């Protein structure tokens, strides 16, 4: 089954490129940029990846990305990810990135934008992997800053496929970011948002109503609200679910207890994704294999979820038809 799952052309819609930073590359970039890491070995970094919840992960995630400074760093980061994605049989990737987390460290927008866009072009020509770019805003920072950063990114607006919303969810309701999402929409840029990961089902409804997003990242807590489930089913709003991430961040105690089967039984539009593979113990293929082992899903189940992802992807219609 693993071989078959590897060969199934998969689309990854929920991936934080900063969350693909493996400890080996973290050390190489720290050396390159003269950054001192609070660890003395790759093993020590991996040993620190034992999270209590989303905030405890985010602390290490923001610390880890401190080694990323130049356009070349972002290019190398993304190319290392694309090489692994190719081994996993990933055909299409939507990379989210957090420009504010770099700006606050004095890294200008050019570095992530130009580095990531160059890597996306290279992944297409070297591996035949198509991609999309999602500019994400940090929900635990000021929404006014998000709008300013979005305006500063004007030179790249035509290269952005969507805007997103991530970081610490609890007590940071999505509605505060309605302005920047409306501004993006006015420019023809759609929105996606993390909701219902550690936050309640109410945040999923709020993201849908106030940000007018076309997909929900995670969304697993929707099951707490039957009316919301009915709405998500009727509209077939895609949920980008990240099984191994949810276990690592204790959204669910074990994978066997994950609500994925219930979400699918409720008729929801479910896709499988890796979120932050360097931190959560596996990429797309590991997530697929883990779901096979936990839920006994058949080939048809995986084909179904892969089709959901291709249909929900920001990609040219020609490419979509080729992958369906
Ligand atoms: N940023 C990176 N990974 C994230 C996650 N799983 N949830 C919220 N923000 C994130
Ligand atoms: Zn995420």
C-alpha cells in the first residue's frame, strides 16, 4: 500500500514552508548567517520537539526560522522541501509563509518572496511539481500591521495565490482581520484561514462569515456544532486536515481517536496535508500511511481525498484536468 500511496499524485494544500526546516539545514543556515542556536546537535533539536499544545510548538517554530535571512536561504529551504515532496509523490504544493515573522527580525519582504518564487519555478522545471503561494498573516499580532504588510507586498500581489491566517488561535478571533481579507478579495486574491484547530467551532463559522474564505485550514473542531457541520457539508467547503500535526499538538490524543473518519462520514470535503513536516514527524506520505494504518482506508478513500485537494487547489484548469 505504501508504494501505491507514494505513486498516487497528491496535492498538498496546507504547508508552512518555515515548518519544513529540518535540523540539519537549520545548523547549515545558522553557520552561513552567523546565528547561534540554543542547541549543540541535530539530535538535541529533534529531542526538543515534544509539544504540549500549539503555543509550545509556535515558540520553537519562530525560534527555528531565525536562521532564515536571505533570498538564498528561502530558496534552499523550499528546494529541500520540494526534493522530499517529490520522493513522496506530491504533484502540487501550496506554500504558506509568514512575512511578518521575518519582517520583525529585520528580514525584508524581498527575501521570502523572491526566494520562494524562484524555488517554485525551479520545482516546476526540475520536478514537474506545480505550486501556489499563500501569504499568511499572524492572528496574534495587530490586524492594522497585517494590512500594512499586505500593502507593502504590492510588487508581489500578482504572484500571490491566496492570503491566509495562522499562529496562536485561542483568544484571537478571525473577524479582526476582515479588512485585510476584504482588501485582498478586492484585488482578486482569495482567502484561507486556520480555524477550529485549538480554537472552537465558532471560529470556523466566523472565518467563513467575516473573512469569506474559500477553505478552512484544520477545521477539525467543527463537529462540536451540528449546524456548522450542515453548512460545511452543503457548501462543500474544503477542510485541509493535518493528521500527524493534530496528534503532535495534542488536538487529539492519538490518531485512532482523530475525528477524520467522523468528518468524512458527515459528508465533509476533507483533504490530507502535513502542516509543518519537520516538526511533526512526517511529510505527505507519512500522513497518508499513518491514516491507512489507523483507519484502514482503501485506495478509493485516498483517491477521493486527493481529488478533493486537486479540486480545491489554486491551479490552472489545464493542470487540474491533468491531475483529476
Ligand atoms: N503556523 C505554523 N503551523 C501552524 C499551525 N499548525 N497552526 C497555526 N499556526 C501555525
Ligand atoms: Zn497550519
